[in-house]
């Protein structure tokens, strides 16, 4: 039976959000939380960029050490052979490199005319894309996704030609990008079903929220895949971050497939999700990105399970099912991290000393491995400096558990 899978793009599309930013250590933490949540794949960033290389190597080492569970790591490249070649050359300790790739190029007439401005036509776009896929395939990639950027404004005939060429070149999936967020649920479901049937590959959703329909469109597009008998791959970002009005929210999409009327009864989610990490991830991301969650945000907003009106409060007190679609306990506890404690407290961070460092780790029940305490202490200072924020309990635990892998974020730290 075809099933739903989640491919989160927080570390690629999400970090491009205007007026915000995330450190490389923060990007590592996104992968940590995605692994705990049970998401299938993380698009970890741009491995062809020089400043991403230490981060990519650290992630490869952490994945090999088991820090991310079963999470698959993929790199995003422009559909340019040189980009893919540069990405392929990035390897972690032991020579292990990325096994999953996504290559992207614009396909709409709007982009051809007003972005490429005569540099590429339809034929050249397919040639560039197939050449880039060929490089990834020759490098032994296990899966290759191909982006049709602005796919929602690409006509059916050329979109099919592009997708068939991607399949023949060795692509595993085609990503349909609603780049400007103008699609609608009925239209996108029909287009996905038609394209997936004709190409014989899953069509991956990538929906922006300019009309407030990113989640609805993602769900509908995925259902179109299922209509065609293929697995569905849904792109998401934590807390719905992303360029302009954002991307499809990870938790909202999960909840829609899990509890949506007429959906949850008929679909199967292929990822082994553990929603008890949902609140820790959502609140950590709000802290790390400096973007507080709206009180009414699904699942993790402070009002998501709050009742005040007499009728609602009375009904919820009698039976939570009267006014609640799903149980808030399934989303895990709200974090009460060390750095957020009130009253007399000793912290550790960028300017902290050894006494405070040991005090906090002892309080968390965390111990550095023999011989690694000085390295862990240095990483706490460096990561706190990189984030510009107090380190959370989960961040401190990860540093203590995997110091040698995380040291790859800072070339020269290990000597």
C-alpha cells in the first residue's frame, strides 16, 4: 500500500527565512530533532558551498555514530554538474559521503523568460538537469530528487517532458514546487495524480504559504500521489518557517494525515513518528530562530489546548473529546530547560567557567566520556558563541554525547 513520507527542508529552505538566522550547530540540532521525531529525510543544506563543508562533515559523522537515528541526510544543489561534483567531494571521517541528493532548476515560462533571460531555453534546462543527475548517479547516490522550481506555473506538457527526462536520467522522485504559493488543493491533487501516473515516479510536494494554503496543498498533492498508486513525499519546515510567508508546517502536516477527517482513515504514514518530541522541537526552534510561536499555532502554541468560554470549558471538563481533536499529551512535555530557570541559578555558556559547566552537566545527569571533558567544555563555549543564545538542555546533552563528531564543526579544534 502506498504511504506518506516526510522530507523536511528546514535546513535548506527554512534557514533562508528573512530577518532570522541559524548557526551551523543549530542546523545540527534540527537534524537531531527530526531524527527523534521519526522524519524520513532531512535536506541538510548546500554541500557545494565552502562554509557548509565542516557542518556537512560533522553531520555525516554524527549520522554514522547514530545521533540522528534512521534519518536520511540529503544535499541540495542547483542542477549544475559543478555543484554536484563539489557536493560529492565532501566526505566525512572514513570517506563516507552524502548518499541522497536533490537537484533543482526552474521550469516555468515566467522563469525562463524573466530569470534566465535567454541564457537557457526548455531544451537546455533538461540538458542541465540530466547532466547534474548523471554526476550524482555516477557517484553512487542512493536516491536523487529533481526539482521543478515553479512547477505550479509550468504547463502540463513541459512538466511531463521534464519529469520523464528526469526519470530516464536516473531520478527517484520529481519535486513539484509551488514556489510562489499560488496553487489550490483541488488543482494540485489533480496535477499530482496525472503526473505521477504518467511518469511512474512519486511527485514530491513543496508548497509555500503565500495564500495560507501550504498545508492544505501539501496534503492534497500527497493524496494525488496515492491516487496514482505511488508513495507521497511531503516537504515541510518546523513551525512553518521559510521565505516570504513560509513553507508547509511539519507538525500541522503530520496532524492532518493523522487526524484529518476523510484522510486519516485512508492513508498510511510510512515514517515511524514519535510525536512526544513535537513540543520540544517546536519550542526549541522558536528559541533558536528568535521567532516566537503564535498562541494559536497547531499543537504547540500556548493556546492550542486552552479553553475559556463557558460552553467550551464545561464541555472539555466533562470529556476532552468534546472540544479537542487529539490529546495534547501525545505531543510531549513543554520544555523547562536549565537556562530558563528563575531565581538563584548557575549557568554555563560562552563565558562560563569549569565550575558552572560541571554544575550544569551534573544537574542534567550528563557526564563527558573519559578524556573528553576539556573538549566538551570548549564545544559548550564555541556553540554558545555561535548561537548567540543560552544552550538548551538537549543541546548540552548532544555536545556531551558526541563531542568528537561535533568538533568537526570547528576545523582545527581536534588539532
